[in-house]
């Protein structure tokens, strides 16, 4: 299962415009991707539903297999850093499911579980693991909540779970502003929407896959089907597909995720896609010492 290709931007605009005008039937006549079809099916159901109170956040982590990396210990150390961010959240209503061929060492907490991945085909299996995780959701007794796919080497700010469950955004949340750290230099940049002074800056969701938490209704099969189809694409498609499904994403109040580059086992490095992000960090790195101290307080320090 390869990553699903992105829909060209002009087609996204056309399809979304038709759906907003109530012309979804006309949109269906276009050559839609499976994710777009799933989004429109869910949009129709959303129009007839009363929003539920969200009670839990579920994080889904596809973890690279030990046979695909040079240093499995580095991978599991990074995963433990990520899991520590969840363990330190001040709202306990979350769970994490990690999907991988090899069971990693995990903290002894019932909210953290391992889902064995039995598809041993060679090659990039991240999207097959994500599909497996979403299939697994249908077997769980979950309350209405939010679901967020999360990379195994990213870090989450303290208080994010509380923000999600406290504010109850109807469609879910989007990481528009976030942090990108180049571990080789220690520099940290702020990613966020473009401004007049920062025309070349990018929002965080264009840089990192740990960027969207969507409202999920376990009793609605179309909800799981849509999430599975959405995460078959690159993360730059997430806001568009969420909008198409009638789930407008609310930006988090603060930079909520930290993406660490150049730590030796980045997924992007294996795809040759890190160099422009390294340049991004240098262009937009944070110099203010008070801001850096705030980041150090709210995010666990990655292992050296």
C-alpha cells in the first residue's frame, strides 16, 4: 500500500466549493479520490448529527520496524520521549496505540498499548500501519473523542489534551503554529502561517504529520472510514479533507508539537526530504531566550 497521491490544489478548491454550495451530487460526478468520497459521505451524516461531547483523545503511532533502521535503540529512545509527553499531560483522558512488527519497550501504563503488525513486506510500510491502526479502532469500545495520528519521534506540549477536551472544537484541531528543532545544531524555529514580514514561512501542518486531531464518533462507521482514507495521504491534504467532510479544524492556541530533525533516524531523511527543513530552521530560528526557556519548560528535552 503506497501513499495516496495528493489532489491538485485547483481541484481541491473546485470540489470544496461545490460541497459548500450544497452541490455534493455534482462533486461526486468528478473523478474523486477515495478519501474525497469518504469525506463527502461523512459530510452528509454530519449535517444530520448533534455534536457529541468528546471525552478522550486517542493517539495512533506507526513505528518503523527494527529491520528498516540502523539503530533500533535510537528509535525506541525517541519513542519513549514521545510517550513521556503523553504521560506528563495534566488531563489523563488519553490513550496511545503503537503499531509495529517488533514490540518496543513501553512504560507500564494501561493507556499505552502495542498493536502487532504482521505484514512483513519490504519497503515503506507507514501507510499500511496507519490503515491497520484505523481498522483496530473499530474493535475498541471508545467514547466520542478526538483521534490524532502522531509520529514516533515528535513531542507534544504540556496541556494539549486538556485544551482539546476543554474547548470541545466540533471538527477537531490543527497545529498551525509549531516548532521545528534541528538536533544537529540545537536551533529551534517557529513554523506558522505566513505574514507580511514572513512571506516564506510555512504553517506547521505543511512540515509535519503530527498536525491534526479530528473529532471521531466510534458509532458512525463513516467516521473511521474517513480517518483511514485521509491518513493514506500526505499531511498537507488533512485540512482540505477535513473541511470537505464538514469538520473545520480549529488552530491550537499555542505551538503544540515539536518536530525534531537530523537525529539520525528521521523518516524524512530516508526519503531525501529533510534538507529544505534544515534550511527552514536556520531562516526562522528563535533567538529570544525567554521564548526558548518557555519551550524548554513545556516540552521534554529529547535524548542526546
